[in-house]
């Protein structure tokens, strides 16, 4: 687990990615001597764009911040978070017919092999959408992500886990727990026509931050 105290907090649902999830899990920028640090104002800007599903604006903003964040060797988590934001924005563009598969693939290919940190997810054993569950072979985790209205699939994710124990008795260990994952992208593409969405496979997935459900 790569938990950092500055990233504490839990979102209520996956759909909160564009609202509470990222906002509650991003650190305040306090090191004013670091020109590459992403400030709280910066985070708020891109979060607000994602919340409003202004996908093209969010993609542009996140890419701009990523250029800066990748130079910040003291806070590699910032770049990882922004990469997932970019994927989320491109997926939103696809689902809302603001871009096509070819354009999306050209944007996504630079992210292959890169590390990402997800927004807050919830493990739900019976989830069909917007909840992490076991893959069919019970060796990994997967999720189907939708837009806020839940009327369009945006991302289909498959996670290969760094620790096999994460899949063993997962329902008992993680049911209704909220967490963020860190993983490496092994494949990301937009090839489906109906419905258009982003498919992403990730390896070495591990829990980066976790919180048990409220009692």
C-alpha cells in the first residue's frame, strides 16, 4: 500500500470521481518553492471540469498539468492521478460522441506502460457497474465505469493484482471497502463501436489508500 496521510478521505461512490472522490483525496500544495507542484487551485479546476462532464476541457487541463507534474520527482503520485483523469476525460468524450476511436487511440497510446492512481472505488461483489468486483476467473479485479447519468459506459477496466491474496476471500476482506488503486497500464485502447468506450488492462495493481466502510 502506498498510502499518504495527505490523501486521506473516502468518496461515497465511483461516480464521485468527477466530484468528491478526487477533491477529498488530493493534497494541499504547501511547498511554494516547488515550481512543478500542482496547487489546490489547479486540482479544483480540473475536478470541476470533470464534475461538469466538460470532457474536452478537462482533458486539455489535465494534460497541461501533467507536463508540469512529470517534472516533480518529489510527488510522482500527482502525475499518476492526472494520467487517470486524462483517460477518464477521453472516455467521456467517446461516450458522448465528442471524439472517435481513431482520435482517442492516438491520445491514449502515450499512456501505455505508465503508472496511474485511480479515484476512490468501492468493492461490491454483486456490482454490474461502478463497483470493483472479481474477474470471471477470480484471479483479478474488474469494473465497468459509466457516466454520471449511468446511461453510457465509459471505461472497462481489468486489474492483474500484485498480491494473489487480494483475490482470495476478496468478498470477505474488501466488501464495501473504499480504496484507490495504483497500477501500471499494460494496454489501453478505444476499439469498440457499440457502445464506444475505453478498454484498459492494468498490472501490478495494489491498494494505494483504503478505508473501511463507516460503522
